[in-house]
């Protein structure tokens, strides 16, 4: 993973000192809240319902054990003993005291972390595939290019005050595990007919009150022009994006209203101008960054037995049904012989999706060091990945995870719920998300249908801002305020993957108990109507909405 150079460290340390002085002046009454608000937001500090919330950046989701230990220590020292991992591959702390915020940032800086540009109308944390560098299906490791984008976008003077927040994602596989086309800019590293590697640019995606899937703007941009094309795309947005109406300020609105073709034409014009200026970082800088993302020293085997066969052997040797369920659900194909990527579910039955206690973070840090070459990842589904685990050590890893309450076997199943903090914490929310997620997980654990349903992605948002990605759920739930009462709309048919689609509302909403029943009714329709090999999403697309509406509202 990337290591700070002296410039990186000085940049972060300087920002900590600056924010410490700003916070002191606010506490002493020398600065009003209106004056302080834009300053704290530039450092990831929000004022929520009950306390300040601090969002910490985890670039493209990659952490080492030292950093995870530090996050655990912050949870213990400054919060209430836990942190919340988010859909942007970040971590949030929900119970922060203002006077402690500068000390937290200082502690983060000691382990090459920060909260810069995790809020505000700027380029946010660059996200990527949680299996990057490990995935059997990737073209190349996308993280060096995500890191190059991070360095380019950090404190970029032209893009610190955009019309609205801006999110970029980079992947290098046809399988989209990072909701790439639901970003402001989605970049897929591809190979053209000539065998050259470059980038396909999708621009204008997003969720919120006006969800849109990003259209393809350019099929191929050479890798050595990645930053130049990104800057061109941002410049056109910065020039024409609405600043008079925050609900129409995102780039998705601009691309939609301007039209994809006209937006692309103007980007091409700006791109040609920037190529003449020569703004692309020197190739030597990219090569320097790449050195931090070399494959770890995998243990080689004289017998190149396929990984699937090795997994089967490990399962037979163990013989435990719970272990077998966990392997099937939580282990993913790896490019190196003898290895898998292991996803640690942060969605125990009855738990809060994405939350991890300080003790659990310490455990995950130790396991990353012992079993995964000192590396772990945060996923956009609010889980943690150990990207490089020897198949022969899965037994002992599973035992340690189970002891820590981290061996839930539900990845991409109905219990693996994405949920925003909702009305329990967020000042923007209309309804609670966490209790609904807990009740749904408990219902399907009790009725035993979770594993039977197979891949079924359920996502819950407590308001139209869609931090829980409800538009992209096979089943989505949106909390709304109905005359002062929490009400929940049910949506079906969304996907954040390579088959991107936006979910549609089924009809009238439900109360808290009713929405749990409604999810089970929708699942039962699928179980009754599915054909061999079909996911919930496939069955919905084949039979349409009507059979589900009949079951829900008859």
C-alpha cells in the first residue's frame, strides 16, 4: 500500500495545526458557528443530531494493521468504543467532542491518515474495488491510478469549491464491485482492440433525490492521459454546474440537461487544450507510486492445483457445516494459486450494519498482519476484506473470527444489509434505518431463508439523500416522513454492479413492522417463481413488478 513521502506528511501535519487553531478560536467564542462550519467540514467534522461526527478518509479502502489499530484506539479514547464503516470505504465516529477533534486528527496523522476532503463541495475519497490487486478477474491493479487521482485532487485549487460534492471511482474488472456507474465519474481500466490498456470514462452517475446511471462519455483514454481527461471533465462541470440550487448542482444534472453528446464535446475541447498545456504528472511519479503496490511474497506451490479444488479439499478436511457456509459466502477467487480473498462481515444478526467495536478492530488488525500480509480493505458494502489469505490457513482464521463474533456467513445475502445511520444519528434523516435492518436480519435468520435466497442485496436509506444506496438494491427501502410518522417505501430491481439499474417503488409505503413483512413477501414471490440459477434480480427482471405488487397489496 502507499506510504507517505515528506510532502504528504507535511501537508497533513500543517492541516492539523491549522485546524487546531481554528477550533481553539471557535471554543473561545472568537468565531461563530457560521464562520466555523465550512472550516470544520473541510476536515470531515459534521454536527449531527446528538454530537459531532468525524469522517476519516480511507483512500480506495486500503488499510494496514497499524492504521486499523489506531482507528480502534480513537474509538476507545474519543468515541463510545466503536466506529462505523461507510459506503465510501471510510470510517465515521458518531460521538465526538469538538475540543477533541484536533487531537484525533493529530493521532491520525501519526499513522498516515486524515479527514481532509471527506466533506464539502470538493473531490471526495477516491473509491475502488475492495479486491484490487487480488481479484482473479482484474486487468491490472487499479489502486496506483486511484492513488494518482488522490494526489492530483488533494487541495486542487480549482476544485476545492465545486458546485457540489464530487465522487470518483476506479475499477479494472468487468465485474463492478464498487458501484462505478453510480459515481460522478466512474473510470474502468480496459484493453482496446490493439491490446493497449487505457480508461473508459463514465460521467454523470449518482443517487440521491434524482438517481442516474452514468453514461459512457469516452470509450478509451490512454493511461498516461488519465489526469488530463479527469481535469477536463471537472472543468466543464465547474464552469456550468448550478450554484443557485443545491438539488440541481450535481454533475448528473448537468450531463442530463446539457446532453451527453454536448457535454462530451466540450470535455474533448477542454481535453485538447489541456494536452497542449502538459499538466499530466511525470511518468516517474506514477512509477514511484506503483512500487508501493507490488504483489506480496505469496507462498508458491510446486503443484499448481486450482484454487477451487484446494478449497474443496479444505472443506472436506474440516467437515464443519458452519465453516462450509462461511467459505461459500465469504471467500472470493484470487489471482494467486493457493489464496482467496476473505470478507469479514460486519453484519451479525441483530447488529448495526457497518459498526465494529474497538476490540473487533484490534482483532481484525492482528488478523490482517498474521494472515493477509499486513493489509485489509473497507468495502462499499460496509464490510472488511483480508485480500490475501492462504487457503490452507482458512480453518484457523475462521476459528479466530468466530471467537471475536466476526464469522457471520452472509456476504451478498439478505442479511448483508447496507444501511445509513438514519434518524438515530443523522440530522437529515426522516426515518430510522438501523432498527429496520436489525429486524429484517433477525426475521430471515429465524425463518432460515437467508442462505436459500442466495444473492439478494438489500439496501436501506433513512432519507432521499440515499446514503444507504436504496436505489441500487435488489430490494431497496427508503424511509420517508408521512405526516410526522416514519414510513417506508419498498423498491425492487436495482443493481450497483455491471448490470446497473435503478430500483422502482412498488407502491404505498409501510410502517416499521409492515416493511419487514413486505420484504419477506417479496422474497417469497422470488422463491416461488425463480428458475434454475436465477438471482432475485434475474427473476424480478423476467416476471416484472406485477406479481410482487399482487403479493404486497392484495
